């Protein structure tokens, strides 16, 4: 049987490593060492080892963070054997305090609550001892897994700096059918690949702590990532109990649900099914390696009302097909064929959130445009005296960025959904507008434009024009654009309310 091994090293799109640590918060601890080791054995098993040596610098690292004073190790006793190799604390004076036996506690992970078929998974809590300023926690453990299928994405970044980060992969020499691919880009100078007898061995040094900001892009676009893949075979899915027929009809109990969710509008019908799965099937979100990458059948997921994101995606597809639609999975989405005016139209539904369906392969610009022209009656709330205040309507799909979460000093990029929004409201029976008319109009090259005009007309009505266009590549606002973007969002939100005097 062919053995396939692939290693992908993907690194930042931004020059994270050329800038100082994020100014969002001071470091509370630092890792002297993190080492991850993956060894494929000849008998088809795998050993996964993890070692950390972390120095605690401030009180918050001891009292406020469970990932510093405690360590949580997920494992599945059905396929895993967990062995603690070393666990101790080196105090500031150099003395060593061994972690006592009663400091190792097994518990059910919160991700597995209320989902019976995953109640066998365990979380080993290591409660570290003798913690003080400048102490060093050392923990080394190995998980012996009765499987060699591996698909691991390792982000080489933590919430405190890392002096040295190692990733080691070893596969027997007899497994010669493998590929090694690297993606080199900005920041790769921090990672060195060693030729020292291992199948793969990389070392990253002096990594800054990750960002603690809102609206961040995906981690893999900010920090170096090592993607390890080893596949003894290449199935569409892996199932430890045998082949699951995902094309089979779902259990009869689901037919009642499908009937209750029915709507004469086909697009509303499939959206109702999607929303039900998102809202009513509990997500058990843990690494798929814990269950041997096994995906449950749609019937099992439906009857247990819980499942992994992959389980829920297959259930969603099965329910939509059972409702009579042609559908298939594609990159974390469901593509479903809808009949509109006698034509078959393919729509894409997100499998993870309830965003509106969109036409497959439709231009993004068409999907993000909102144009509203509307006459509104004054609906102000009394705020004291004769003053009333009205908040302008918020349209579904409009930009949703809270300016209070945009700090004045930020070095991280911002992830934003590009938008092209235009609103023109005429508000009747409003009373006398308080304050001067609002007139804002500016364009920032490479970022977008904003236009706001709020004024009272001669007939007493209030005329409101609001236009916002954000158009940045890949939906990323760079640190250089951040100041202008923050000001644009502040203006956009500060002028959503209108105050009038009833006199």
C-alpha cells in the first residue's frame, strides 16, 4: 500500500518578525523551548511527543492563565496511551520540585459534554506546583497512538515569546513514497530546516508573542505554520469502524424535521435546513485525530444531536439531498441547485455560519453591495426634556466593526469584509435637528472612501446620505492603513444617531 508523506511550511503574509512584540500587552511568561515530535512506527502506530519549558515572569502567568499554571492534554484511551515522561518545576534558586501524583487529573473535556459517543475521550489536567516568579515549568509527555494517519497544522506562535520552537518528524526508511514541499515567504529567515538524519526537522528561534487584538486575520496568515501530513492510504474520509455510506438515505425520523422546515421558496427551504443544523446540532469541536479522523454517519449525528464540524457538514448535505435537492460539498460549503424561473441556479451555503446564500462563482463585489433609498418616519426615543434620539436602521450584511475594539496603537493587520454600502434616508416629522449639519467626504487610496451628509431640509424633513466603501486585497487592512481605517469606522458609527428637539 502506498505511503504518502507531505510537509508544507507556510509562513506569514506580513512581516511579523521584522516588527517588535505587539504593544497590546506585556509578556507574562516566555517559552525557553517547545518541541513537538512525530514518529511513525513500522507496526502502523505513531508516537507523538511534546515538551515545553516555560519561564513565568509575572503574577498573571501564575494566577490568571490556566495554560500556564495548568496543562491540558487531550487523548482518547481507545486509541491512545498517554505517558508523562517528565513534570517538574525549577525554582528561582535552582531547586527542582517534582509534580506530585495527585496533580494529574483526568476529566471529560468540555467539548465532549452532552455527546454520548465521545464521552470516552479524556483530558489530562497537569496542575503545576511550586510556582513563583522566574520559575521554569518543565513538562514532557508522549502519546502512543494506534494509528499512523496524520494531518497536523502547527502554528509556531504562542501568547508569549518563544526562544526556540522545534518540530521533528520521523518515518521509517522503508516508507520512501513521500514528498516534502516548502513554501518560503516573509519571515522564513526565522525557520531553519536541519539535515540531521530526521525525515524533517525545523527550528524556529526568537518568535514574538502573538497579537492580542480584535478582528485578526486567520492565524496561518499571521504566523509561521508547519503542516504535517502522513497518509497510509488516501480515502475521501477515514472511519475506524469501516466504510460509512454517506449516500444512503438518512434515518426516517429526519423526514418529520424536513417537513417542518419546508418552504415554497426553495432557497428559503435549504437555508432553513442549514440553520437548523447550525442551531440545534451541538458542535463537539476537538482535533479529529482524537477519533482517528472518523466521521459519523448523518443518521448517527442526527439522532445524537451532536457532532464534529465534519459530522455536521455531512448531516447538512444529507438533509438537503433528502429534501429533494441536488447538492455537494466544496471547501467547507454546501453547493445546492435551486430552480428559479425555469433555470437551475447553483447557490453556495456556508456550513459554519448563517450568512445568506450566494450564487456560486458570483463576483464578490456583487455580493457585498448594499443600496437603500427609503423614506422613514421619525422613531426617536426620549432622552430627557424635549429631546429625542433616533438610531438609523442596520441592514443585514452591513459592515460590523466596533470602533471601541480598535485600539489607538496597533501593529497587527485587521480582517474586514469588504463592503460597498450606500444609504439615502428621508426622515419625516423629525422636529428640529440638534447640532450642525454633518458633512464628511474623503477617499483614501488603497483603502476606500466615506461620505456622510446629514442635514435638515426646508420642509422640516431630515436628509441622510451615508456611503462607505472598503476595498482592500483579501479583506486585509495593513498596519500602514490602520489609522485611516480606524478614523473611517469611528466616523461611520458616530453618525448613526440623530437628535432632535420637539419644540
